[in-house]
């Protein structure tokens, strides 16, 4: 492995590898979606178990929460893949959080980098152990050697895996296609479902399907946030459909009784790991995909003929994940029972006589309005605050007042998708062009990097709609 001291803040040398590697236990059992209450968490099923307890504290003396969520899963994939490529229990993870983000294909926004750092500290502070069969518990990290902090940044550039755990990882790591991980990276449960299928399907005969019941799946992958069997089944089914869209070679069926595994996993014959040679910067996880999804959402046109299968899989999987429950999580305010077509609801206003200011904030909200005089569009654009855990969204309305019943909601990644509303194709095309030109500004306001309303007007890039 290339020394990170010679390439700060760059992707790891193995970034050209087509697969991440995961320990089989973390494929069979899910880690928590959100930080558990208390200082002890455990899960046991199928002859395996995972336990976490918290004995560590932050530098301030505050007890840290247990690690959880999608960033934890991606971080473990990163650590394990790096360790397998180096063959060393001392894992060089990079000089800063930015290098980790680049290797994972994540956007290096301030909130994302902070979350990576926080999850890493929580992981180091916790005692994470696995058990397989009748074997003794294995600690994932070597508690005696947590790695020294960089005095200038507080980052730990080297972690130490437990040598017995590394040996177990080397004996049976599960390969996960990086394109599929990229498509599912926005959902911890979808990542869990994919890891489980990738580990299990190679062992299933194609002529003798295996049924895994919902009760067993809930024991393996259920979360405290989904206590009921009906809620778990709905959430896990949604995640399985996203996996199916992202990786069509995985053969399984969702039924009333459970999930029927039919064999033929796409990564059953993944190549053995060899030290990789740096090949440059990796495309972002949220690569712009190609064709519109077969769902109620509509997408902006793009150069679909030049896009890869992985790009299309990412788009379809994201469209599946961006269903009603997912959108409600991204947009906390209640959605109206019916959505009116903004154009049918009222005639388009005369934008040449705009009375409202070109930029204003909705009272009592983090939502701000960009007027047509500022954007070049004939609709009002509304930016809003979100966070690093969710994809940025955009709202448009036909008038200067924000009305939920007349808004159109669009998700921006992996492509412009209309989730609610009834924009006409040419309107969606115009908004997509504007959003592409202002993607950095939209993301900065969404994750809080841009806090001053006064500097937004200078950053907005208008588009000309005369060609439409």
C-alpha cells in the first residue's frame, strides 16, 4: 500500500479495485441504524453475534455514543478493505477525513467530514466484538493500540485491528461491488440487505431455492426504530427492491412469507485482493445516472447513451429508495393529501413585474426563496436546510408565496427527479439546467456550509430559458 504520507487527502491506492470487502458476520447481522440508548448493544442470530459496549470518553470527558448508521458501515468497509490490501493489522486510513471521503466517493462537505471523524472516534471508544459459532469473541479493534492523534487536527491516521480478527477477515471476506455500494450508500438498511444477499446467495443452489422468513430477517436486521413486524417488512422490502434495481444479477423474490433466495450472486467469483496502483480520483458515489426510473417520479433528460450500467443502477436504486417514506424523512413537514398542477392551479405570473424581493426567507423557516429575476426561471426556487445524511432537495412554486399544495419537490441526486408536483417536461428541463449550474450553492445551503443569505445573490448563476 502506498504510504499516505506522500499523498495527503487523496484516495487510497486500492481505489481502482472493483469491490469493497466486508466481514461475513457484518453481512449476516445488522449494526444499529442510529446510536442506541445506553452503553450496551447486542444482536444474535444464525450462530453469530455482535456486541458493542462503550468504555471510552471524548477528550472533553463526555461519554461518546455507540457508533451507528450508514457512515459506520461505509467506514468499516473502508478499514477492512484497506487492511486486506496491506495485509497489516496496523491500518493506514489516511491523514484526514477528506482522504477517507475521497476513497469512499463521498462529497467532502464540512458536515460529512465531521460525521466521519465522529463515527471514527465512537468506533474507537466502543468495544466492538463478534462471535461465530462456538468460537471465542473477537474484538474488531486492538483496544491497547487505538492509534495516536495528529496533534494539529486530532485525526487518527492509523488504526490497529485485532490480529485474530484480521485473520478471520482474511479467511472469508465478502466482496461487495463498489458500484452497487455507491447506488445504495444513502440507506444503511439497503447496504445491510445487499451485504446479506452477496454473502448468502453464493451458497444457494440455483435449482433449490431457500426461503428466509420475515421473522428471521427481523431478528437479523430489525431496528429499534421499526419495532413492529409490519413496519420492518415494509422497510426491508423497500431496501430489497433498491438492491434488486442496483444489482439485477442477484436472484431473489420477495413473498408473503419471506425472501426466497434463488442463487447466482453477482460477486461469487470476485478476484483475490492484490495491492492496487493509484489510478487517480474515483468518480463520486452520486454519479449522474441515465434513463428515467420506472416509477411515479419523473427525471430530467440526459446523455443516457454515454452512461454506464452502474450509473443506471444507481439512478434506479435511488428512485426506489426515494419513495414516500424516504421523502417524508427528508422533508419533515407534512405533505398535503393532493398535489395540484401549479400551471393548472393558476396562470403563470407576469415575472416582469415582480413585487417580492429577489431573495427572501420564509418566516419561521430555514427555507429561502430565489425569485425569477435572480434565477432566470419563470418559477420561484426554494432552497432549504437539510443535512449530511440526506440527499439535497429543491422546491419550486408558481408564485412568490410558499404554498405546500402548489409546490413541486425535486431530489437532486443521483439525478433531477420530480417527487411531487406536475411540472411540464420543458419546465423540468429548465430547472434541471439551473440546478446543475448551481449544484454547489444548493448543497452548501442544504448542509449548512453557507449560512449568510447576503452572499447567495452573488453566487447564483442564472440560466437563459429563451432556447426552450
